[in-house]
C-alpha cells in the first residue's frame, strides 16, 4: 500500500523531482570533469637526438618533463619504428627496442629529466639511415606518447604532415 502512494506521487511530480535532482547534481558533475581535466597526465618530450656515446650510434637521448601534478614514470622499453630503403626503391619498416639501463625512471612534476636509451639490435640498419620515425614512450599512467620524426636530424612533425609524408614515401616512393 505504501509503495502505491510513492508510485502515484512519482507519477504526479516526475518533472519537478527530475529538475531538483538535476539542479543538485549538475555542479558536482561539472566539477568532476573540470578536476579530471586538470589532473590529466601530461608529459612533454623535447630535444630528441642521436647520442654519440661511442663509435657506433645506437643510443638516443631526449628530455622528458611531467607537466601534470602527480608523480609518474615510464616503462623501461621504448620503441622506435622507421623506414629504410633497400636501394631498389623498396622501403622496409624496422622496429627498434630501446632500453634504459638505470632504475631511476620517475618523472617528478615540473622537473626536466634527460633520458639516455640504447638498443642492441645489430641486424637492423643504423638509426641515421632511417626516415619517418616514430618514437613510442609508455608512461605507467596515461596514454602512450608518440614523437614523430622525419629523419636522422630528428625534425619533429605533426600527425597530419607525418602521415602525408609517409603516404608519399610508401605509395609514390618519393622522399619529402
């Protein structure tokens, strides 16, 4: 009997109840999304270059800065993919796995850290002969970071320009 009264009351005053609940919940929902946006993971990668530590260039170095407000770190394995010509007009894709030897992979908020990584793949061509490279860094929190580079001079490219130049390279066999 009691439930019938509640259902009748709900049916008679449904729009008013929904408006009150919406008015009370909206500021909390808006604040939730604002807080989610402000606390997102942001890592900036700068100054990617070849690290000439010895006679063979198998290492790269770059700067990483955590712009977010929470402590973060990155996985010890980084991936670099790039295209190399076999000389006959065919372009082949190569994947390199870079590892960091140290255990200090923390990225403190608003502190720039220089990172040196090295690969041990001797059967692939050297990095200086690659074109249209993508460096993939995986933080422990957040999305993967992709740095798109044109060639061994490590010119950074945007997503659209990188895809366009890759299309020209693979379809028309023309370097940018």
